[in-house]
């Protein structure tokens, strides 16, 4: 072919070589500039993920490489009641905690958005639960929920409302509720402060116009605040759901998944089986099983963000 | 015992009389000993050797102080640099596993239970150290061999074990109508019932408490003749004996203080010292703490062996602490020397004295340490290494047994039934299925 001959000739006749063209060609330059970031992402994000998925198809144990076993780990988990319990727990934990965090967070954000004395101080105080290291707050809650020394049980007993201590972490449903409460306490500030930031971008003139048009407080919220806040809500809730879904520290510090696995989330079960019990393959399979759920959560907000309806309210396509 | 040991005993007695802190064997004395030892010892540490040792984080402060003193003497005498790092019980195994996997970071790990058996092919053969110590100090107890040996080779040196025995309040037991602590399971159930009636309840952990829950629930399973696996590692948990032990533990649980299903390893310590709990299973740490912070409770409490059930012999499980050396270490001689040095009488005697009963020995000669008789309430803890089985029960101790205990299979089986989540059959079925997966 003539082109091949041409290029061969060009390089022979001292024209730019392949290497110098790779160095100067605009398209190639773009690749060079992106390469460091790409390597970083592949090395520290994609590779561990791929390795984790690969591990889930092997019977690897700690300190011993495994054999490829196909879907054996998943087949075993499919029939494992504890695994399904952990899936149920995770969904319950995520849905209930995220919904309440959103409601309370939004309410707090609206309150904090008003003009009031000591605004700055109050806003920073709200952040405290978020600032305290998770493990510390978990230990504080662990004492609050202690079977013998619970301050709540003690107070109620002093008031004569109950005879025996409440079995906060020893009864399955109480334990779930207690952990969800602790997670909400911890997660609300993040939602509230981020939504507050969103609220502050809403131009006051819109409220003035709405007020002049005779809109009630609810209508101002529903038709001015809410539509303008949706993009932020989508982002905040994606993060909130992801954080809640993958929560580990709170559970591990307080119940270790007990009583009788009633509070095992997929993350804690994965750690118990993969690291403590040494069955890396099975632990990786549990962790991999979390991916579809996480992807779904991301997709919802991703497509939500793309839709103008979500961003600007109905009827404004 | 030779004369050297006698001398040491005397200095020890003085030490333990001075305070329950550290037996103050002079630092110089220890250094002199260490120097002489280093010259005579069969292991000659590599020049400029540096070893990284990971150990479990101490529960008794004086024990750690005595341990570090020994490390200091070893460093000075041998020229080996020893870096000690501490991790909590739960974090030892993951760290050791990562080291084993990557072949770097640590040279020795002083961990719990069957740690060396999780990766036997990564452990240095320390048979010479074990033989040396065994010959010098009256031989190893049988449990030591079970913990330390794999396929005829020693892969770890059992250093000590911490006993999980009955801790009870004397006055409460007497009020419940018992002059001495019941020796059989039937009497024990009566006691627990009577304690509940008197509003001085008993309680033992049914949560994911690696130490307490595993210890007493394995005892309960074994003492009724139940077993997770048989001698050939075949899963045999589905048996009438297991069912009987489930029924027994359920009766105990129904008479416990509320909340034991959520207990971790420290819950019973807190409740006992606070005076809310009158009978539990624990190491000697409650007593050690109570002597300091609640003397009236220490005065009124005592310890006892676990009762014996239908099988007619002790079936206790205590928490062993073996030390292993990785075979990728650059200084195998230094590591071996350190492992041997730890259990020489001149080091070991003051050290277990400082531990105040928290550490019990695996070598027969140390039965004579005065710590066991100085306070009669310590005495039962002397024998725990003699009485303990391994987490494998009848089966072979290895990564499968280690995996089963780390996954709380037996603990969850009992908790499933006691808390009413499952019936007897269901609870056993779940445990059987999990065990079969691990022991395939």
C-alpha cells in the first residue's frame, strides 16, 4: 500500500519519527496527560475491585492462594440463611436510616436557613455528631445501650416506668432499632449541612416573587425550594445511601453482628467470614454481592441528575 | 528443682510480698542472667538482627511491664533489636494473616488459640526450642503439644494460657443453699436457678465474645458429649448429645441476668465488679480488678473449675497464647533464642507472678510458682493448661478448626436456640451446614 511506503520513506528521509510524532501529536498528547490519572484510578480503584471479584470465584483462604471454583461461593451463599438475613438487615438499615436522615436533615436545614441569633454557632454545633470519630460515638452508644448500665434504662427505672432494663442490644429487633438510631444520629448533620448549602443558593427574589403572588409557606417550599434543591438532594442521598449501605464501624463496635446475627450487615458478615474466619473467597463473594445494590443506588441518582424534570420541576422539559 | 530455682523462688516471694505490681528482680540481676544465657544458649542470633514481634495487648499492666523488662534484657545481652507492637485480641489474627500472605512486616506473632495452624506452612519449625524447654522444665502438658505441633513438627511455642473459670460471689452461693461450688452440671443448674430466685443472678456471654462465649459454650457442648467434628474431622454436630446440651444451656440462659445475648468479652467484668452479677465465667482479671477497685467484692468472691457433665471428665476450653515465627524471617536464630528466653525460669517466674494468675503455664515445672498458692483464690488457675482442650475438640487443630471458631458456629447455635430464633433442630441444622462447608 502506498501509505505504508510513504511513512516508511518519511522516517527514512529524516521526517518526524514515530516517537516524536507520539510526543507532539495533539491526540496523543491528550492521552499522555490523562495517563497518570488513569494509572492511579486503575491501580487503586479498578484493580482492587477486579481482584475482589476474581477472589469471589476462588476458594482462596488467608495466606493461601485459591483454586478457581466458579460460582460455588455464590451457590453456597444462595442457600445460606445468615447471608440472606444480612441482605435483609442491610436493606432495612439503609432504607429506614436514609429515609429518616433525609426527613430530619431537610427539616433541620430549613430551620437553620432562617435568620436567628447565633446562627453560625448553632450551625457548627449541628455538625458535632459528624465530626466525632465513628468508633468513639459507637462506644458511647454502646454504653447508652448497655444491658446493665444503660442510662436510658436507668432513667426510666428511676421514673418508675419500667421494672427491668431494656434489652437494647440483646434482642434482635431492639438491636436493629438501636443501631439505626445511632446511624441516624451520626448521619443527619451531613444531610442537613449539605442541604443547607443548597438552600443558600436559592435566590431570595424567587421567594419575594412567590410571596407577592400570594403563595403559602407550603407552596413556597413545594414550588420554589424543592425543585431548586433536587440536584443537591440527589447527590446527598446517593452519598447517604452509599455510606449507610457500607456501614461497618458502628455495627462492629457495638454488636459484632449479634445477637445471633440479627444485626449483621453484608459488610460485617464479609469481614467476619473473609478475614476473621480466613475464607477470603466467601468473604469476597459477599462483598461482591453488594455491588449490584450499590450500582442501583448510583444509577437512580445518576439518571435523576440527567433529567431536567428532576432538576427544574415538572412541566419544564 | 535445682538450687538456682530455689534462690529465684525466694527473691520472688519477696517481690510478690512487696506489692502485687512487679516482682522486683533487680534489672542488673536480670541482665547478668541474660548475658550468661546468651553465651550458653544453643541459638546464636544473627549479627545486627532486628526482629518485629506482634503481641496481644495486655490486660494486666504489671504483666506487660515484666514482659518489656525481659525484652530489654534480651536486647542488651544479645544485641538483637526487638520491636514489640501491641494489638487487641481481635486485630492480631488479621495482621498476622497479612504478614503471612505478603511475607514481610513481622517476624514473630504472639497470638491466640490456634493462630499458627491458620498458616502452618508459613511457620518456622521450632521443634528444637520446644524440646529444649520441655526437657529443662518438666515437660509440656498434652494441650501444649496439641497447640504447638502440626504434622509432627512444632510450628509454635505455647507460652501461656489464660483460664476461663467460674467466678462467683461466696455469700450469694451460700444464700442459694450451696456450701461449696457444685461439681456437676445438675448441681450447677440448681445454683443458677436459686441465684435467679434470690435476685443475685448469674450470667455468661452468648454474643460474639471471642473469649468468654466460645469458652463456656464449647464446655457445655462437650460436657454433654456433643462435638462439632469427630477424630477424623467428620461433622457430627447433629446428635442427641448436642440437643441435650442445647436444652441445658437454654435452662441456664432463662435464669441468667437479661442481656447476655449482647455481651462481649468485657460485659461480665463490668457487671461483676459493679455488683450486679454474682456468677460468671471469666479469667482472673475480675478478681485482679476487684482487689483494687472493689475490695469488698474481691473478699466475697472465689473461683472454681467448670462443672462436669455426663461425659464424666473436664471439658474446659481455655484461651491459649502460642508464639510463632514466620519462616521468611531474616533472623531465625534470634527469633528462636527469644522464644526460648521467654520461658526460662528466671524470666518466666517473675513474669507470671506479675500477671497475677492471668497467665498460666504450659510447662510442668512452673506449678511451683508461688503465685498459685500465695492466694488460695488463684490456685484453680494453675491447672487450666492441664485441663484445657483445644478449639478443635476431638478433631485436628488446623485452619478448619480455627475457621469454625472464628465464625462462631457453636456460639451462634446456642444463641439461636436460647433466644428463640430457632428450635433445637433448626439451630443444629444451621451449625451443621456451616461446619460441613468448612470441613469439606
